[in-house]
């Protein structure tokens, strides 16, 4: 199934162009710098960060100097040296040439591949870096879902300025990827937590205990493939792959998705008992959900939304409308047909899976375009 999905993703995204922006790279002459590569399931991002160090030798005054994003995901192109070399040339095109150390981390798209195939990718990538003296490679591997969750938590709380103040200000972080989803939040009651879901990190001289978990296969791209023929998850009249047509009903759709989330992936059993003992006041999101809630036809203000409103807006604005009308009103929107399915999915995951109150505010980072777990790598590894 994943091989077919990878081909579909590659066909859909192969014509996508680079997206890059930058600031003054001369900062690397005065500060420490490092490059972090996020090789995700649907695309790859190259970030360059600059920072100073505090009395604990920890990075402070962190700023992002340069970013470039390309599509499709690395795991969809094949591991040959020619494929990988052309891909990396695109990623590093116009990147400032500095002696900047590089940390290359693949995520869930690579986790879904066999280890032998992953090794082929990494060998081709290593060969490419060996020819680039200006980009010394410090680490290259597929990171675990728990590491990705940790990095996301560090990134958001750093961006909010919460380190160095009271621990009660720490927020929980929900990262919604293409092939996996992550959840991370601080905990004090740890007796009943699976040791694999418990991580401890030192930031600004203080130890913080976190619950971290990743659910592989529940990212929106991989997940959506399992509901393509579900009538209630698509607008009225939308033609499904099996030849039937949609009859959208977000509430019915989310109940069907909940069965997969909780019966197959056991999200509720994994997360809800821990959250019940370690209440988290504020939640922030990363990943694909950011684009959804900021896109038309959804209407959310003040950089936040809640699951109940997201489900209701999806139901009214997409699920219950005729597909012919939606398509006519959104002629160049590639994803609008999924805007009944995705709100149902996020509601099922956040409310019925994680156990977050459907009316609780979920916050969007102020600069959603740059929100990314790679900032957490800078905090954790330097």
C-alpha cells in the first residue's frame, strides 16, 4: 500500500518548485551556526540557525537565518545516487556557502521503509555530503517518533519564551505529520507511564519530564488513503474511487475514523490515562493542521481554534455542500475535496483519541509558516 501511496505522492508533487527565504547569513561570522534538515514524508526542509550560548553552554538568542523547502518527500524518489544527488542539489540551491555543520534527520516517511532501503538512501546522501566540504555532515539518520515529539515540544516552548520561567507555563504540543502524529506534554505523575513514553530533558539548567508518543500510520496522508471510499467523509456528489458518490456527514465520518484510531492504534488507551493524571492547560499544534485551519473556508481568529468548531465548520462548509458548487467556487484548490475528511480526522484524533476537550482552545504559532520541530534540535544537541 505504501509503495502505491508513494507513487501517487510523487506524481502529485514532482512539479512543485523550491520555496526559500533568508536573512543575513553574515551572522555566522559572529555566532555559532548549524543546519538542520527535516526530511519528512511529503517534503524536505533545510534550516540554518544562528545562536549564542548562556552560562550553561546552552543556545540562546536563536534565530533562523535561512530556509528552503522542496517536494516530494525524499522517501518517495528512490535511493539511487543520481536521484538523491539531484534532489540534494535542489535542496541546497542558493544556500549560503559557509562551514556550517549539518544534522540530517528523516522522519515517518522513512520510518515506513525497510531498514535495508533506508540504508541505501543514507549511503547515497553520505556520498553527496562527502563532496561538499562547505557542509560538514555531523549526523544523519531516521529519528524516532519520540525524538520528533521531543524536538517539537522544545521548539514551541522555546518560541513562546517559556524556558527560564515557571514550569507551569509549559504547553503541550501536537505535531500532525504526513505519515505520523506526535504528542508531547509535561508530566509530574509518572508511576503508570510506559518507560518508552517518558523522556527527561534539561533546559536552562532545569530538568523537565515529558510524556512523548508517536503514532506511525496516523499522519494525514497515510491515514487518508484508508478512507477514500467512505461516503460520509466527502462532499455531496463527490465521485469516490469505488464509483459511488459522497454523502458528507462529518459526525459520522469522525466516528468511523475513531474506530481506526482507538481500536487499531489504541490512541485513547495510550494517552488518556496519562493526560487525566497530568492536566495540560494549553495546547499548540505543528504540521499540516496549520494550513487547514488558516485556509478558506474555515474562519478562526486570534491564532486559535477548537475541535468542535473545526468539525462544525467542515460539516457546514464542505461536507453538506454539493461538490459541483465547491469545485466551481475553488477551481485551483488541490485539497478542498478533503476538507470534510480532515476536520473529522483531527476531531477524532484530538477529542476521542487524545482526550482533549472538544471546546478547549488549541493554539496556532504566530508564525505558522516557520513553525517546525527543527528548532528543538538546536536546543537539544548543541
